[in-house]
């Protein structure tokens, strides 16, 4: 299967934004590779493991009442593997990072990239909605609409010494 050029482009931009990334892979939840940028790692084996991890994490999140799966983080001796849900249960983004990566940056950029990949994947898998037929107009008395206005808020009054003390 040929890599999706838009998703591959997003993976490369992500690796440029987070220099400590050593690999990035997007797969379907079934393990099919959509795009990969994983030098030195077998992408097919990684895709299979990512799909399995996604399935296990989704079941764990559901069984514990935590809601829909969003992300999974694994820390090894030499670095991190972060897996993100991308799309409406259709794709998975997996990132490999060095141990010295800024973990907050990894999670932030991974979430942003998974959202962009979700848009790309969902736009290709969602069929176009058929145009709705125009509703026939019915003659009803139109309700007068009044513009809603906000009343200004009174200025806040605070004491300079707002301590509460009790005297005995």
C-alpha cells in the first residue's frame, strides 16, 4: 500500500517540530500502514504492535469507566512510545522518542498531529452528505425577535486587607 502523502507530510513536520522523535507511524486500527517515517524500525511489526496496544488500551479505558481511548504512553529504558487515537476510531498515530525528549512537548505535538491526521483520515472515509431538500415554507406568525443585551457588571469592591481574623 502506498503511503498517504498528506499524512506522511504531517509526520515529517511533526519530526521537525520535535527533534528528539526517532520515528512516527500512522496506521489503521486494523494495523494497515497509512504512512510511516521510522528509520531503523520494521514498520509492519511496529504497526501490528501499535494496533494491538491501541485495542488493549481502548478496552482498558472502557472497562475502567475512563471513556473513549485518547492516548497511551510507554516509557522504556531508552525512550518513549506514545500512541494517540486519530480519527473516529479509524487511525492510530504512534511516535518513538528519545529518553531526553520534553515529555510535555511530545504529548502536546502528538495530540495536535493526531487531530490533523484525524481530519485527513475522516475526510477521506466519510461519504459526502446528500443535499437536503428545501423545506416548504409555512405561513406562521413570525415571533418578534428582541436583541439580548447584557447588563454591565458592577465594579468589584475589595478591601486592601482581606484577611479574616477572630479576636478572642
